[in-house]
């Protein structure tokens, strides 16, 4: 407990592991705490084909193992545990990270706890995750080229996902539970002008059926209670993401959606020596490759901070 570490990395997705690789190569002897879901959202993705360096694609879990092994190769200590508390000391600039079993003092903290896609809470969603149910069109849309899919949601996220999919899919159904979309006017207009995109107002996802993979969807009209069957190959849940920032509420500056606010084009937060990278601070791109890029930035920012203090 008396040891003061150079850096503690909280989270183990592409951002956290990339930060660990850079920090370890800078001889910062990073300690990475994996969290409750080691590997983050990518561990629920079967095929990753848009990450540079994998010409034949790779599964999400395999990629996370590769990144972990690379981080360990340079000396990162990976601890399978979860953080229960952080204490920022703005007077000494030595911060405390407490897990379920240990405590660490550290000069810098790199937060890479990510964000979690929101789901409707239906059993069928979990049953077919990785078998046709996704929460990221730009990640998985390619696999449904020329096929029919359903998008669930009525906001900007759903509108963006639906119009993106309409460019590569034969038919896109957009389920909106109200009588109008809550998306911005420009996005609503874009949706309504897309020929192969059909909006079903007052419709909600009722069930997903298929033999291990999605084969059809049952929707329910919440006004008439009519059940409709749609023969589709994929279902995209597009009702938003929730950043995993509960640990930092009241301690770091967060935006209205709970994402960590950064200082300009850096990864610095409002607390000296505390940096954030990946989806926990990114509500725009949310890609593995952009998360990895900001992980690199966070490690470099942390290294420079230590050198200057």
C-alpha cells in the first residue's frame, strides 16, 4: 500500500489495453484492472472485420486475448478484479484506487471503463446476441449486405443506424414505439426519404425467433395490439448507450449523458493526473479502432504528466 504506482488503468477493452501497451513500453509499470467484463463490449462480438491488421477478420474475444497478451509482454500487470472506489487527492496529486480486494496509490489514473449499449430487456435479445442481434450497425452491418433487417428506436442513433443499413441492406424496418420519431428534423427527413426504409410507428419488438440465429421478428402495435411477422436476418437495437461512469459521479465533470468531459484535444479530465479514453468519453464514434487510438493518447498524456511533475 505504501508503493506509489505510476499509473493504474481501469478497464480492459481496446482503449485500456492499448494504454497499457504504451505505458508499459514507457516503463511506467502499469497495473490494469479488468473490471466486471474483461475485454468490454467486443467480447460479445463474434466477428471483427474492420480493425486494421486482421485481413481475415477475428472474433472479439480473440482480439481481446491478443491485446492482453501484448500488454503483458511489455510488463503490464493485469488484475482480474473490479474497482469499488476511487479517491482523487487534489492536494498531493496521489490518488487512491480501491478494488474488491486491494488498494493502490498512484500518480495517474487512466479510465477506460467504456459504455454499455442499452437493450430493451427482453429474453430474446440475449438469446440471439451474436446470432443476429446487435447494437452497432457500423460494426456488424456488413454481415447483412443484401438482407432484410429491423432497427429498434426513434432517436438520432436509430435514424443513423437505419439509414446506414439502408445503403447495404435490401430492406430496413424501423420500429418506433410512438407516433413520431424523436430524432432531429434533418435525421427524420433523411429516414422518410430513404426508399428501402419502412418506418412502423406505434410498433415495438415483441419476440425474435429462429434456429440459433435470427429468422423472423414479431412486432406488436401498442395501439391495436396487432402482431406482425417480419422475415429478417438481423435486429439492431438502437436506443442509445450508457457510459460506465457511476464510479466517478460527483468526482469528475460529466456531460448531461454521463460521459467524461475532456480538456480540449487531450485525454485529461478535470482532475490532475486523471485521464479518460475510449467509449467512456466518446459518444460520437464508439469504434474499437478509435478507442485504441485514444488509449495511446491517454498513455502519452500520463507519461508527459509524470515527467512534468
